[in-house]
C-alpha cells in the first residue's frame, strides 16, 4: 500500500474463491497519483493498494476500479442520535471509525464510502434514498435536527459537536446473492445467508432488482414475487422467483407485489393417432410444469391461445376445455409427470382432480362426405381408398341429411369405431332407428361387406343419440286406367300432407308397365321405396303414409288391408302397396299377380287403409271380380278358397253392381279351371283390352 494513504478504516476485502490466485489491484483515492485513465496493469500508476497471495505470479493481476478495500464496523441501533450509543459502540469497534445505522434501514454488508483525511474527525451523517423517508425527510439537512439522517460514520474519538451532513449514501456495494434452481441446491451451495431460487419454468423480467435486501424484521422469511402470464402479460400468481434464508424462521411467506418473472410458454403435445395415446402421454417429458395435450385430428379454435396458466393452488389438477359441441374433450392441461390409466379414463374425464374451464378450445373438424349410390361394398371401398382424411362420412341412398355441416370429433377411445346417428321418420319427426349417416375411420374399415352396409352389422358400432338424417319420403303414386273416380282419388291425395305432392300415372296400357313408370318416378327422386294407390281405393281419414319399414323389410312388398263393399271381406285386395324401387326397376316380368310375384317376401299389413270402390260401373265391377278370383284360384290354398266363396256369394245384393261382381267371380272360376296349366292365357287378366273384349262378349 502506498505510504501516503491515510484512512481510519481497515483493509478487509476478501476475494471470491475462484479469484484467490490473483493479485488484486485497487484504484482508490489519490487520483493525482493514480489516474483513472490508466488501466494497464503493467503501469505502476494503475493502483496504490494491492492484495497479494503468499504464493503469487506478478503477471496474474486483476484491477478493481469500483470496489473499496477499506471497511468499517457496522452497528445497528434503535437510536442513532444517542450519545450513549456513540460511546458504547466506540468501545466495541475494531476500526478507528464505525457505522451507526438505524435498525429499520436495509443495508448491504459493504459500504464503499471512505472520508477524506479532512473529514475523518467528523461525525458524517447520511440519508439512504428511498428508505425511511418518513423518519428522515429529504428536506431536513440541519445536523442539529435528529431527522437529518439515519446512517452515521462516527470516529472512535468523536466530538459530539463536530458533525457534517454528507447527503445521500450512494456508495453501497450490495452482496450478490447466489442463484439456484432449487431450495436444496441453495442450502447446500450458497455462500451467503440469503439465496435466490429461480423456477426453471420462468424467465426473470429484465429490470428485476437482484440487489433486493430484506427488511431486518423479515429475516428468515421466504420472499415471493409475482409471476406473469406470457400470453396476457398480467400477473396471475406468486412464485417463479423466491428469496430464501439459510435459517428460515417458518411462518407465512412475504409476498412482494412486483412482477419478478414471466412464466415460460407451456409445452403443447400434439398426440399422433391412433392406438398408443396413453403411451405417448405417459412417456412425454415436459419441459414446463404443466403441458397442453391435444388429441389426434383435433382442430384448435382460432380464438384459443393456450393462455390458461394454473396457479399454485390447482397445478395438480387435469384442466379440461370445451369442444364446440359443449362437451369437455380434445384439449386438456396436464401436470408434468401425470400418469394416465386408460383411453376410457381420458374419454370419460375420470380424474381424481379436475377443473373444467368454460372456454371453447377446439371445434369439430369437418370431414369429407360421400353420397352412396348403393350399399354395395365395392362402391364403398373405392371411396374409402380415395379419401385423404382419417375419417369420412357417408349418406345412404334414400336418406336426406338434416345438416350441411359434416363435423364430428370422435373420442380418443373410439379411434377405430364406426359412428352412426339416429334417423327420423319425416312424417312423425320421431326417431326410427340408427343409420342413414355414418362416420368411418379410413384405416379400420377395410373388411366392411355389403351386408354390413345394408344391415349395420358392424362390430363395436358407436351409436350417437342425436338425429342427423331422415328417410327420404317415399313418393305416393296413384295408378289409374280410365276409372270413373280417378280424378276424385287424386284430389283426395292432393289434400293430404304428402311430401312433394302425389304423383299420377294414368291410362298406361298394362299393369306391369304402369308400375314400372311409378318406379321410375321414385328412382328419379332417389327414393328407396314408393307407395302405390289404386284409383278405386277410398282411403280412410286416418291413413297417413307414415310407415317406414326397418332395414330387414325394405325388400318386402307391403300390402295394406281394405274393406270390400260387396263381399264384406277384409284382406289385401285393392289395398295400398309399398314397393322396393330397385326391385320394380329390375323386374322383367311380374307373373300373374305383380304384388305377390315381384318378391319372395310379402307382408300383409292388418291396418285397414281404405274401402276399395271397384263397383263404380258394371264393367269395373265384373273386371275386378274376374281378375281377383282367377289369381285366388291359381293359389290353391285354404285362405284363397275362403276368399273365392266371398266373391261367389256376396252378402250385400243391394249394393251397386253386385250381380256383375258375382258373375265375374263365376266366370273366373271357370276360366281358371279351364286354363290352369296355360300361364299365357291366365296372364290375360293383366291385359285390359282383352278384359274389355271378354266383358263385351258375354
């Protein structure tokens, strides 16, 4: 040390452990000799004080321009103005002067201020800016006022009258507390009583006050700063940065209402399909304290910003968010290291601790939709192989969708299941069953057969209890061939609530050809089936065409019961019929009776749909009886024999044209017996021209 130095403190600088091998040079005082501009360590004018290791290398030096190696003892007291305290601490001080500090001040371990020689005999008084200004106001600078300052440098041989106010004490060297990632690490490695713990999940704010010194009355308390949400920028919790003491006092933490850090953006795990979802979740190593998990194929809502950051109170919960359909699914916020049990647990949200947020995080993804022309497996698989998406919708023939939005987000445990929705009866608005619209997983439906398509015979089918389609209403077609009441029959149908109104096939030569034309009308409307009403059917008021057969009966010819006004019989003669469109389209001939000959499946419906008013003229009465009895005669069964007797012996002789009915039946029995083995002649009953000629030849 330069011999010309004169100070009343002691040289107490202690290097850090990693700096022990250096010669420490201190540029302090006597600027006329040790110029601030000279910083080259080889220059003898660089510094006047050196701290030299016993074993040293003179070339290995470190220059300090901002540190003072001189220190004074520091004493804290409740009364810095007491002469008694001056004397007390003079006796205790190991330095020629000592700091006397108000105990409510926060001061570091090191104060760099050293008085000039001319000021060493004075009691030097200071204020600390920003501290205890209520006790030591800025405006009070008169040394005779006890409020002049709360920090004093007192010489051991003080004169109570030699006092000088020095202003603000700015030359303060705060000890930098160590920074660690855990309390355990800090307790083990910190060289200071206080140490910082910085959560790896946060980024400290740029202007954080690392020089913070706790109040003396908070010694031992853990100090906790606020942490901000990185999306909103707003404080939402305490944590992230904490100041711990090696000897904690316990009790409640000290919460500092200042932003200390910003939470790092949470990790987002986008799960990949299909079956290893649980494995992906349980093996995921999140770098943040929680992470978002997004299910496969999920479409994230454009308004969702992944901005929910749980507080310390609910960081152990699985947080759930809404899908656009109102269910809690697709996106969840998960604690790091959480172990999921099964796909069912995820689908059912069966967590021990969960929190639901009324925030729409995902929206149903739209999938391609294909309108099937048939339920043939070849067509289906051609579409399946061509679709680029993980899922696709199909709409069955004869089905009208109830939506134009083709979206649905299957649950994670349904990744390989076909989904089907309810289909309603358009006449009753009641659910008829499941089918019509289906959602298919592209990768798991390679074994679908035609039967599976037709009858919904699909393993593990997922039924969605929500209507998504309706049956395309079956067209109602009136068939007439010059009947007197044909217009009346059509007018009656027109007054009914029939979708698209009734259709009329009139005066087409040949019953077979008339039915083919009716089938064409249904085919053009993409209708699976169609109704046929004869012109002589006087419908009951409560008959409404609302019946829809189940999938197993859609290839069946349905015939409703009628009342015969002449015979009094009740069976399917002249009744309303329901045909399968494609069956009629494909028919090449119809045999003797189109109704019973079209399909090997025939179903008589017991509901009485109408009274068949075939007896509106002599010819119509005779023709109807003749045709029906020939067909009954060919059947050769007990029920047919019973019906023949009803025609041969009508009980109501007073009804119009009862005699013609009886005559037609008698002639039919004779004709059938004579030509029982000649199908060509028997088929004349379907030739209206032949019938008219035979009637006129009686």
